[in-house]
């Protein structure tokens, strides 16, 4: 069974640009969550999608957005990039049911210069 | 607020058992204890979870105290590849991941 796939693995962008990150969950998983990880802040929850609907959103500005497609693949977009957006962006997928663990992808390392 | 507390760092000799403690004194009756680990710059990897009984899988064992206020993750024969940050989290059956707090974790160094 293939794991969670995130693309691209590494990305360098300039301040003011926008970026789109992609996440393909484990086959059959319908829930996808996104996290931002920085050295000082640890893992910070961004949002969670289930069946193409955003279920929860973390405390991030509106520049951060996401969506989920009918095949459960998800994308997140960050517009007007700032230097502080440099981070490892992680995606996790989980199955239905409450007692299910989340499986993380390898992440996308975004550097804003 | 963090729902779990873990030591910041630990060392373990290669081949010995690594015992990583976690305190979760405010855990609710329906909350499970999950353990993940993160090797540098990779995504967190699920290790094990449990409710109240001790659990074992091919990676580790999880010992949960009878009052469920603390637990210990045991890596029976630590190898250098077990060097990572280990996260202990609690999550209920219907808790969405926005409510799950990943604290700073324990940085485990396995020493040759």
C-alpha cells in the first residue's frame, strides 16, 4: 500500500509569490490534514479536509488556503509569501472512524527568499 | 495547553532498551495515547497507540499505567536509526486533529 505522497519535496520561492503544495493520501483515506512545522513552533495545525469539505482550520491568516478533490487528493496554497512562511509543510491522511492513526507524508520543505 | 509532557532529551546506548516516558495527567476516559517519531526533516511516523492495556507491535511496546496518567514507550533494542524526536499525544475517538497538540517531544539520541 503506497504511503502519503507530497510534492514537491523542496521548493524555493521569492517573497510575494504564491505556492501550491500537493498531497495524495493513502488509498481509501478520506481525511487529509495539513501542518506547518518550524523549529521554533513545532507542528502547527493548518486545516483538515474530509470528503472535499474543510472541517477544521487552524489559526493561520487567510493567505493559507486549501482544497480537496473528489479522489481525496488535497492541495494547499499560500499566497503573498513571507519570509516567515519558510517551513516544512506536512500532510497527514487518516481513515474513517475515530480510532484511526494519522499517516504523514515526507513533507514539502518551502524556503522563501 | 499541552496535554502531555515529555522530557526534552534522552540518551540511550545502542542495543539497550530505550524507555521514553510521557505524562498525560488530564487524559479523559475516551482518549487514546498515540506515539509518533520524526527523524530529522522527515514526516512523523506512527509507532503505536493504546487506551488502557499494554500494547506491542513490531516497532515498540506501550505501557500505560493503571490510572492512565502516564505511559512509557519502550524500544527494546535501540539502534542508531532510532535516533529521532518522539511525540506522545492524546486523542479521543471523535477528536479531530485540530484539537491534537504535538508538543516539543523527546529528542532521543542512540549512542554507539
